[in-house]
């Protein structure tokens, strides 16, 4: 089985590509999903795991975000062969502030516009194209609305806030916590993301849309996360208690994993302690 990972040199893609011994379509490999000829590579693969994206939320990047995340995705979808598999990395943030209405967010949480940036909106638009082309051209599709997926450091990649906190603990730099450290997030190790991709590939599901995160069992407040990092690293964190950072939207986010557990028989296997320890090895 031939597998292609777009963004396979990125923060998550580096680990997903190694897990599957897959090929890479990324700018670091001198390929670009915005180049139609490069995107045509997808026709040569049984599985495409699409992680490549422009993740900039600044208003000045709106045009680039829509171009990369929508048009780039369409280029790949048009190249997919019949009976192949397309896995699309979307984001929990398509729900915006509506997620705050749930203790655990299900897939039927509203996705109406509520101030989301071009990044979240482009991902939601791209989801619709995934569904359209998969049904029209008869290939299997999977959309993962990812919560906080973290991974060990890799060359040239900027970590998300989990990796950033670990770096700060390791170097003694102060950590600035939004919402005084009270916001809660569910965390998923990148290897469990890879296993979720594998579960869909090996399933008989034609088209799936799933929230994917650590769930309630792997959820912590940001302050608890710092304490967990201290515990696994045996290092002391420096927290800047004077920092005044705007509250995140949504304030809390924990994935409801009921659908993916039922349909793909998948659940997180890597505990928070085990996963955080990989950030220091």
C-alpha cells in the first residue's frame, strides 16, 4: 500500500510519515499542493493523508490561507483515484464559540459563523469539497476535526502550546497562561493520531467525519498541564503570573469520542504521562 502525506515534513507530518513509511508532498521536499502538477502525485497512491495547510490566523494572511487550504485541497481531490482513501486534517475550531455550550463536544455542534478566522473557515469549506469529490469520484474519505495533537520536537518545526510549555520548562523560560491557567483542553499524542488514520484505512467505512482528541481521560487545565510536564521532566516551571492574555475561544474544549470509538473501534492508547515524556527524550 502506497501512502502519501502532504505536509509530511511538518510538526505532525514528520511523525505520521515515519509511522507509515510514507512519501512526502511538501515545500521542503520541493513540492507544493498549489502546483497542479505536483498535486497530481496523489493519483499514484492508495492513501493520501492531507496535513499540509497555511495555519496563519492573522487578517493579512486571509488570501493565502484560503488559497492554500481550499484550492490546494481541491487540487489533491481532483487527482484521487477510484477506491483510494483521502484523510483530511480539519480542526475543532470550526465550532468556534458554540463549543462552549458542551462539556464534551459532539460532531453535531453548530459550525455557523461566529467570528472564526479565515483558517477555521477555510478548513470548514475544504471539508465540503472533500465530501463532494469523494462521493462524486468514488473514493473513501475521512475528516478528522483535530483537538490538541502534540508531538516530539522535529527540526525546523514550531511546536503547539504543549511543546512550547515543555520547551519553556526545559530552558527555564517563563510560561504565560491564558485565563490564569483555568481553560481545559484534551490532548492527543501524534502516534494516536497515526493509529486513528490506520483504523480508518483498515475499516469498511466509506465516508466518516470524526472529532479526534484525547477525550475526557486525557484532558487537563493549562495549569495542570504545566504540573504534569514538571512531573515527567523532574524540572521546575517558571510561570509568569502577571501575564494578561485574552481568554481562548472556546474557553474549554474536550472532544466527545463516542462516534469514532463506535465506528472505528479507536480510542487513545497513550496516556498523558507517557506522551508528555516523549517530549523530553
